[in-house]
C-alpha cells in the first residue's frame, strides 16, 4: 500500500507544521558556485542543500515542474533525483508535484503514472476546467492528493474565477463546492487558494470546512501571513499548507543560500505557529 | 525568426489539409514486433513509421505529452526525437504539443522554454482558468500557437464549461469571446472544441469567426465528421484542424500498423475534403 498523502499531511499538522517550501528551482538563478557542474547536478545539489536546511521547519515540499521542464531531460532528471532523495531521507514529508495538469479521461492515466511512478510525489495540482469525470483517473486513487485550482494567487485570477454563475455565486466557489461535495469521495482532495485573495480564502473555508488548502502567495507575492492563517484554518486548527518559494530558496543569492533559506523557513514557521496558537 | 504556427497552418489550409494526426503513443499498446528494443527507441520508431505513412494526408501532428511523461525520461526522449525528426523531414507541418499547461505569470516561462526549445513544437494547448494575465508569457510570443481549451470533447465537459455566467451566456462562450477579443493581440490564438458537442462548436464559430479551431473527438470518440466540418469551417472555408489519434495510429494492432494508419488517414483526409468542397 502506498503512503496516503492526507495521512502524511495530518501527521505534519499534528506536529504543527504548516509551511510548504516551494522548490521552484531555476538553474539560471542559482548561485554561481553551484553552477560549475552539469545542469542536472547543479539543480539537484541546490535542492538537496535547501531540503537539508529547511526540513526541520517544513510540512511539505512542492516542486513546480515548469522550472524543471524548461531544462528538458536534465531538469527532469534533477527533479526525479530530488524527489527520490526526499522519499529516502524524509519519508514523512509529503511531496506535492505542482504540475497543474488535467486532460480527458484515460489520457490522465499517463499523468498518474508520471506523478506516482516517475516523480514519486504524494500529491498533484490539477485544473478544474474539464470537470470531475475527466479527472477520475486522479480522483479514484485514494492515496494520491488531488489539489484542485480554485482561486489562484495571480493578479488576473478574477477574469473567469470570479464570474458570477447561475444564482450569483462566483465560479471559484462553485468549483470549491463541487470538489467538497462530489469529487472528494476518496477523501483525497484539496484546493489551491491564493493568499493574495483573503476574502475568497475565507469564503471557501466556509464552503469546504475540512478540505486541505494549499495556499501560495505569501512571501514574494505579498499575501499577508496573519490574515492568511486566520482565514484558512479549519475548525481543528489545521487544514492549511502555506507555501513560500522564492522568499525561502532565494533568500540569499550568495554561497550562504542554504543558511539563509533555513533562517527564512524558521522565521515563517514560527510566524505561522504563533498565529495558529493565538487562534486555537 | 522562428516559423510562425499560424503561417504554417495557413499554408496547410491552402493545400486543403485539415487532418491532424494525434501521436498519443502509449508504449504498452504498441505492436509486439516494435517493442523488442528500449522504450525510447520503440516509441520513436513507431512514431517515425506513423509519420512517414501519414504525412501525405496530414496538416498537423499533435503529440499528447501525457503518454510520454508516463514513461519518464525515456518517453520524453522519444518525444524529443519524434519532433526533431518532424522538424527535419517535414518542416512545413506544424507540431502542436498537446500539453494543456497553464501556471501563473513568470512560471509559464519554464513551459515556454519546454515547448519551444526542448520539444521544438510550434503550438501548445493551454487551460484558460487562470486568465489572460497569467498566460502572457505564451500569448506574447507571436510565432507560438496558443490553443486555449474552450469546450472539450469529454462526456463531463459541461460541469463547469456550460455553466451560465452573468447575462446567461455559458462559460465556454465567455472563454471564446475573451480569447477572440482580448487575448489574440498577436494573432496567435486558437481554441479547442470537441467534435462531440456540435452545437457548441457552431455557436463558437459565430463568436470567433476566424480563430483556428483544434477539434478532437471524431474517430474513436464518436463525433460526426460531416457535422463537425460544417459547424467548424470559417468563412474562407478553412479554420479547422480535425484531430484523430487512436483511430489512425492504432488502426491495426499488427505489424501492418503503418499501412493501416496510412489508409485510415487517407480516408479521413478525403472525407473532410469532400465536405469542405461541397460547402465552398
């Protein structure tokens, strides 16, 4: 039996770990010292040092595959090695592959194999546009975390996501309700909600009281941490995976990047916990 | 200057070529004879033989990357080799990478590098959910075809796509209008419309009179070819890329797969042309 994403997550929350470190590792942005080797080696080595430095404060890792795909087979090889390293050394920390996939029906089986067998991740982010029926190959795997884009963190997120659908309800809430009421039969679903839209986050928490929320947009994108924790927490004082990528992994552009990442992760972990404990 | 997707497409339409062969190549489904080598070699060899057999009748090739990602680096290597082969031997036939990607802002730059530099494709399919602003890294590249999912071919497509938004208009039409009126400033956009929803196809043609339509869902998925051509054609008697995948590449499961694919592609090409000529 594979380890279930939601089970790992629950244990992290019991330890009061809510921080997710986004491994958005772009080779072109790496410190010069680490770029002396091959692309694959450099990316993997950077990730390994970031992971070792931040694991004490980290409830999940989230590599965004776009950064790796841009470097072709070398980039993807680095991601495979990164996730293999995580599974071996930190088997209790869930890996979310931020791949934002979604195709129709059986085609998604290729993506299921990709996330599970190739990249050894515990969960994946997906687009909702094609509907539940299209996503069944993901949804029917109880151990696989299926984290559906609901209200994203980007400035232009509202173009379609905030459109009022029948009954005056915005589309993103319709998505949240569908996932909560109909898609989550295996208890493996979650939602992506950008910290840059605190009201929508709060609304969706009411609509989906106990779904895990993956929340990007604090840190470099400017979402307010206290507000985010307050609006995202579920009734049990958990339910949130707060992601920071650039603000942690690029905390320093020098050779002290790992130490700087550790300090930044520690700071965020403490800040999140402080709010959680105040509210509990 | 890179070759523009829409320029290649226009030239194919001038030659009355409307058929797109979907290279949905699943290693597990390949004829035994071809599976004697490595996974990468087998997939590439199968694709090469399919391409050679069908190029005479083909206006575009569309590999769906999900099938390749499922086999990890070997699968992706086969796709790189396939597209390199296409660019070398059939430089006039556009390659659409059916990747259904979409992330926020700068993250999409990784996907742009992926589609252009790694996989050498001319166009890519994308999800609309994150909005125009998120997709600018794709939209701002005039030579890159950006084909936006509008109404997909799957049975459950209606869950969100048919929701009535403000004014009573369905979401998919809102997407079509946004792409037509606001996203297409570089003249590089297209829409995906499933042949399995002929009415929606016809409606969207009215809303977006001269956007290229990528139309999957004839063949194995059962969309009616005549209706599809009739509803999809633009005023110039062009504008359609009609995709068939399984019905062509798996026309025979034996060693005569290439010949069977050629016959099937020829038949479809003729059937499409017959309707186009009757309507012109």
